[in-house]
């Protein structure tokens, strides 16, 4: 890493924010912007992309000005487990329902932690499933199956 980068974590965080922020702005260019009072389909992604880019730019500049620690080890197994949990949630939400999907995402993503304990993860998963049911189905009234077609 070049010596003028004094805080590598801030530098790489800023680069990631810039990448996603500018990506959102570029994708939003294909749609109508609208106004603040009458937003078009590009308005929200563009505004969010600009804000992400500004935060990323500040982080990159800050990485040149203050001291910090190096980037640690890259934990590929944990990233794959969490990504797999999100994909599994998307697959299960329609076919198995909200409760099994919530249980699956919490249990699989908790397994990525070195402090993973089955009992703690199960309690957390059950709590999240109940919370999701109350908020999304009961309070917001979303037409979301609690238990999907696999359980009929």
C-alpha cells in the first residue's frame, strides 16, 4: 500500500462507497429525474448515490490525513455464509413463508460468527420471526404468507 495512504480502512471503505454511489448515479441517468415534489424513478437512487459518493469521498480524503490500522484478514467463508443466507431468504419467503425464511436467515448468518451457539441463535431466530410476523403481517397488513405452500 502506498505510504501516502495513512488509514487503509478508511481508504477502502471510501472506495466501496464511491463505487456503489457512482454506480447508482450512472444507472439513474437512464430514467426520468423529476422534481422533489414530483419524483421520477431516478430521483431516489440518484440522490442516494450522490450522498454515498460524498461520504466515500470524505472517507478517502480522511484516509490521507489521519493515522489508522491496516485492513485485517479477509474472511471469505463468513461472507459466503451471509450472502447464502440472504439468497436463501429470498428463495424461501415465497415458498416456505415468512417464519421459516426468518428462521433460516438468522441461523445461517449466525453460523458465520466465531461465537456461534445453537441455543442463542435459535432464541434470536425465534424472536426475529415473531417480530417480523407482528410488524409485517399484523401491523402493516402486508399480504405475506406466514407459512407458505410447502406447509399446506
